[in-house]
């Protein structure tokens, strides 16, 4: 249903070359029109068809995988457009040319064009459909060589699952998330993701935690009639502390890379991106000049803020106006699979020693915070709960009441020390007051929207 609406966008933006890495998040109420009606009415875009489509779905890793692909292509000399959702600080940062967000002026001008088309034709497009149209319209006007598009909810019915001529589909790691939309078991979720596979196209499947997910994906690929079903082996650490790893190309030869993003999950994401790039350069003449050096430098240059990121204590001291003695670890982990990666990262950092964690936590309503706390919390931890601000352009997003978060946490760990903060500044002050006295580590997690609030409070420039 959603996909049909955006087909008009594809028909009108035929000059674009797409990498599409879908991501899950609720896009709110569907409207009675089809998404591509909005694009059909834009007009004025090139009709010459040339697609290099790599589309993908998954529960975790889509954003960083798209960032690796973008960085490699930039290093190789291509002009790129990238659309990630949700945005980090403001809607315009979803839309990037050569890694930098569209300017405020250009975003407002393009937004006006799209919203005028929407209102003139009574299309009643959702905010996400409008934002998607803005991004693809802008990429076309900027004449990018490659567009990297991270899709919205699921795969099969997603608004951006509109490409017929697909070189490859990418399925990143699957887990239990958005079960109210995608199904309450891993097989159902895998089927929804598999909806982005195309007949005679190639499918690249990242390492899967659950065998049932992998079996379902392979079966769907066979039923669709994919030309090739390629299974990615995750990269292997050579020197984990320094980020040195090795991974395979399609021909099973190895390449050594320096992974800048922390966490074991990046072994999967970087290897998946390299598989996609290797396939691209071996099947499309336009991209045959991508070298191994481009891949190495591109991976090493990748930035993806808000995921297992350390914030220096001096920045916190300046904002909170008191001495902070330890760095802050932040992570946008918001589902059980992602928080397992966070917990594993912390345990590895401290060599599995039991340290006191001062958690600062906020979450979007609907998330399984019971299972999240079962993974994260230890008996001697402390939990500060707070809410996050209303997300611009996403009125359907709301956060858990901090008191409800505390109630759930106490059901999981009855004697845990808890605190409800009025705002993020108070949450940080409380956690660090405790940490300065008792030692341990302060970790802020639960939602990327929450991470966005932190970046705004600390005035961290994530754009550059």
C-alpha cells in the first residue's frame, strides 16, 4: 500500500541511482491515497532510466551500513545523496549531499515545493512521505551519482520499497522490534523484510542471530526468484582495541580494515557494506574503478554519531557547571538485540568485572522495556528515568512516562536504586553526583530521540 504511492517518485526520479537501506520506525497513520501520487504530481524530473538499486531491511545496523557505503563511495570520488530516518537533530539532517546536511534555506525551499504539490492535489501525504519526497527531489536536482536511502517501516509494504530494477537487496541483522506492525515472531518479521527482494535481483544477507530468521530469508529469496543469494560472514577482529579487523570479498580473498565505530555489531555491518560495494564494482561498469584502498579509507573515515559513543567529561563539566570525573557512554539502543550489544560492549570494556552502572534512560512507548531491563540491569546499578522532547515532524512518537519506566525496572530488579528526573540536565547532574562519590560508569541510552536531546543540550556539532 505505502509502496504504490511512492512509485510515482521513482517514475519521475529515474536519473537517480539508489542504495536503499531500510530502517524500522513508525510512520504514523496511513492516509487513503497512495504515496506515489505525491511524486507523480511533481513533474520536471528526468525520465531516462538508469538504476543501481541496492535495497535492504533489518532490525539493527542499517544506519551504520549505509554510512559505510556512503563513505566508501565518497572516497571513490562519487557524488552521493543519503537519506536516513529518523533524523538526528532536525528533519533536514535526514538529507545529505556528500555527507553534509541540506542547508536550512534549500530544505525550506524544497519543502515548500513538495507541500504545495501535496496540498494542491489533496493528497494528504504523511510527514514521512513528504520528507522522503523532499530527499529524492533534492537528490535529483543535485544530480548525485548514487543515492543511499534508508527506508521507513519494515520492508514489504514500506513507502520506499518502490524499485523494480534492483541490483541487490540487503538484509541486515533481524530481531524482535515493531512487533505490533511486523508480527510477534522472528519468521513473520523476516517475511516482512524479505518483501524488498526482487525477482532476478541479488540478495545479500548479513549474519543472523536466529537460525529461523536466516532460513525464512533464504526460502523467501528462492520463492521470489532472486538470481543470487549471498550470505555475509562477519569480519573478524585482528586487534579489537585498535579496531583492526579482516573480512572477505565475494571471491573469498581477504582485506584488512580499521573499523572506527565500536562494538562487535560493526563486524557485521562493515562486512555487509563491503560485500555490497564489491558486488557493485564487479557488476556495474560505472563503479569498476572503486579500489581496495578506497574501501579501506572509506571504512576508516565513517562517522555515525550516537552509537556506542563516548562524550568527554570536560564537555559535561562545562554544561553542568560542576566537575565531572568520567566520560559518558551514549548509545541509541532501543530494542533487546541492540541492548545486548551495548551490554556486551560494556562487559568487554571492563573485562567482565562487575561495575556499578548509572543508567540514564528514556524510551519510546511501545518498546519492550521489560526485556531491555532484564538484559541491562544488575543488582548494584542505579537508574535515572526521564522523558525526551517531542520529535519534530513525528507527532506519532511519544515517550514512556519516567514513573512507568521506574515501575517496570523495579519489577525486574526489586532493590535497584532509582530516580525520576524532571529533565535531562537534572538526570545528568544526579547520575554524576552519584558517580563522583561511588564510582562506576554513567551510560545514557534507550532511544535515538533521547540521544538527540543530549546533543542539543551539550551543543555538540554532529554535522561536521
